[in-house]
C-alpha cells in the first residue's frame, strides 16, 4: 500500500476526504484487513461513498450540523466512544479475568474490624493498626477467633455472629477485603487489610466451587414479633396443614396463592427473584435453598426471623464460560469501586507523558486558607481566590491556586467534618485527575486515528439520517399529492393475483337446485333481487343467503378449485357453475385487479421514497463539484 494516509482522495464540494478516512469506512463495510485492495472493488465502492458524502455535504449546507439537537446527540456518542480510551485497558482486562476466576468459587470467612476513619490522623491510624496487630498475633497463636471477634470487633453484627460472614462470592465485599479473602488459604488468617471501614483481620473458613445463582418460590407463614403462645400455635397449625397438603402431592403454586402470607409473591405462586450466595436473601433462607439439589425439589420446614417457609427450587444458573460472563463482569466492574484502579493507572501514566508538576509549597498555602468552616458551608474562599501562584502544570496547561480554590467552592457545604489537610489533599488529587482526563479526552482525535474516524462516522451518520429523513422519508409520507401522482403513473405495477368476483348459493333441496338452474338458463341477465326474494325468504327451504365475495387466487380453496375445474365454461358476463350437488357459484368476473393505493400504501410509499432519493442524488451531483483523485486511488491498490 504505497500511499500517504493523509493524501486527499476525494473532494465533494468543500469537503476533502483523505485516504485513511475512506479506507476506515471501506474496510468496515467490506471486512477488509487492509493488506490487499482490488482496484475494481475500490472504484465500485467509491460510487456509493460519493453518494453518501453528497448527502452529508448537503446536510451541512442546510445547517443541520449547527442544530442544538445534533450537537447534543453527537456529544452523547462521543462520551460513550471515549470511555475505553480513558481507562488502562490492560488493567481493566486483568480485573475482568481476576473477577471471573473468583466468580468460580464461593468463600466462607469471618473477620474482626477495628474502625478507623480514612482521613484519621497518623496517631489515630497507628493506634488502630497496633490494636489490629495485637489481635492478629493472638489469633495466630491459637486463640478462638470467634471469641476474639466478640471481645474486640467494632462490627455491630458481631454480637450475634461472632464475626462470621457466611458464604459470599466476587463483588460480595469491598474489593480490598475480597482480594484478601481469595488470596488467603483455607484455615489461615490474612494479613491486616485496610478498607474504608478500617482495619480487618480475616479468617478464611472454607472455599467451594461456586453454586451460582438460583431462583426459588416459597410458602410463608408469618411469625409476628412478640407473638403470644396462641398466635404461635395457630401459625404451627397452619404450617402442619400446608405440609400435609404438600405431602399429598398438591400443587405448590396453588398452595402458595392460597396460604402464603407473603402476599407479594403469593400472587405468582410464591415466586421470588433470582439471588446468589451472600446476596440480599436472609442467611437461614439462603442456606436452606442452596441445599436443594434438583429443580422442583421442596425443602423441609425452614424457620427464619420472618416466619416459617417451605422453599421450592425453580431454576439454577451456573457460572458460564469466560466469553459468556465477560460482558456482565465488565459492567459490574464499571459500576464498582475497583473501576478506579484502571483510571488511576492511566492518570499516573498521563502525568508522566505530559510531564506533570505539582508545586507543593503553593498547594500548602491554599490548604492554610481553607478552614473547618468548609464542612459547615460557611467558608469564605475570597482570599484564597486571589492567590495566583502556579500550583499544577502539565502539557500546555497550568493552574493557579485560585483555580483550585474555585474547584473547592463546590465542597463548601454542610457535610461530615474530616481532617482538613487530608480533605484538601484528596480534593486536589481529584482536581488533578479530572483536569488530566478532560485534557486527554479533548485530544483523543489527535492521539488515536481510529477514534477520530469513528467519531467522524457517527458525525456523518447522524447528518445522513437527518437530511434523508427531511428530503425523502418524511417528505414521501407527507406529500400526499406526489404519492397519488406516483401511484397513478405506476399503478399497473401493483397487481393482485387473479381475482374471482363470485356469488355463492347453497341448498340441500334438489327441487330448489333445479329451480336455480332453470332460472339461470332462461335469462341472460340474472335478477338477484328475484333470487333473494324467492329463495332467501321462502319458508321450508334450506337455502343459504346468496353472498357476494371477492377472492384472490388461493385465498379460498373451495372457490379456486371450482373456478379452476370449470374455467372453460366461464366468460366475462358470468356463468353459473354447478359444483356437483348443493353448491352453485355464479362467477361475475375473472380478471387481474389493480391494487388500490389504500391496499398497498406501504410498498407504494417505499417505491416513491426510492424515486425521490434517486432524483435527489441526481440533483446533488449537479449541485456540487466532485473530484476523485484516480492516481491516489490507484496507489492504494499497488
């Protein structure tokens, strides 16, 4: 391929198309790998491409690219297209594969939490860490983990679970906690783990192949809080009644509708939403449900804090292959805290690429101007906004202390007070990340040709749709006079298959049949009024009302068969056909028929649109100068 990608290949009016832009569209539509190009194929596609570009140029000439609706739609697409470029792809792929491997296993763990705020002072942080370190040493020395949890853990649930978290799987816990659990062997105690809640010591109790998600139905009998003995007795009696009916083989769904006191699910036969290990389902219910092995199996009576349950396994969804799970995992990651890892890695790389520099001294000066009043919405940033020393710079951008103080304005509101220095540092890091990523997004077209041409494709595609709708699609629908004229000119192209206009008479009375035949033989023009008055009202006869009908060939097999059998006897004036006993068919017409506009409006409108588009393209060819640089086109195929 001996050509420069920036060479101009095509000029349509004021627009110039480079080799790279043309090949981007050509390869996409021809599934070409870009290694070999056939000159005939290129020329053939060029004709289509020129028509496409003519419409886009016309759209811009009409100002459609300046409309607010167009700008908003394109910006929405741009944001979506930019997302993959604003994360580190290798980190994101690693996260997806890591999550998939973890999804294949459930884990059972217990923990001890020592609370410490994320922005706690160094003294408070060290104190909490030392406490966690002491507890971990005791656990490693063999002390009972549950008793240590009861004695030291700040997790409020410890009073009833001794730190036991039960079974869970990937995405069931915050990412650092999850990582520690999956990285720690069964029976071992993890290193001390820091999360936003504080420090954790984790004991991994068990791991097993993932049980996946399940769907269940249940029949529930409530157990009211503070229930009297009489209430409990009535509940147990109801449970025994349901159990007897289940044992007798009565339908679970019908019993749920009739007896379940979970009225929301009772309406659908007790059906509950899908859930997974460590999800929102209450622990006793989850544990019992996962012990059911086969779809349709019903549990023994299960007691929870809500009441008594009979549980039926409705369906099971096991972990699929990596390709099957990949998209779902990627979506979960994008909506979770771990997504920041990929973005953080990119920001650090961009800092190096753009030679970012932070002036710590000037940052400290801003921090000194910020008071704790910022957490009460009363901070006055006016003095800080006057500071004009550079605080941060990268690429061709620089930011002053005033710029950062302006950024802090949006956090000047009532909020939970934290350490001021840590707060300012965190917001400055956010400020730097946002500015670098915004700069990177604004320059994607310069750095990534694929992004540039993909965005151009969306840009032109939106304009193509809008201008074609205006000039062809909507016009054809609204231009009723033009559609009528088109139809009259081409109506012979819209024909029904052979149609039979017939009158059907039927009688089981042989005398009546003879009278019908005789009447038709006596006169050239049949008096249907006479037939109707004679045969349809005569008492004691068994003659069906004679009915007119128009049938397209094949639509009524009985009519088609009779007419086909007696086709030689029929003429355009009409003929009575004896079908062999009780059926007489008077055929008034046998002829092809033109479809009315109302009968074929859809296809006629589509054909009218095609004509309008053809005429429009011819007009555009006359309106705009078109230059194809054949020498450049030939070099593509060399």
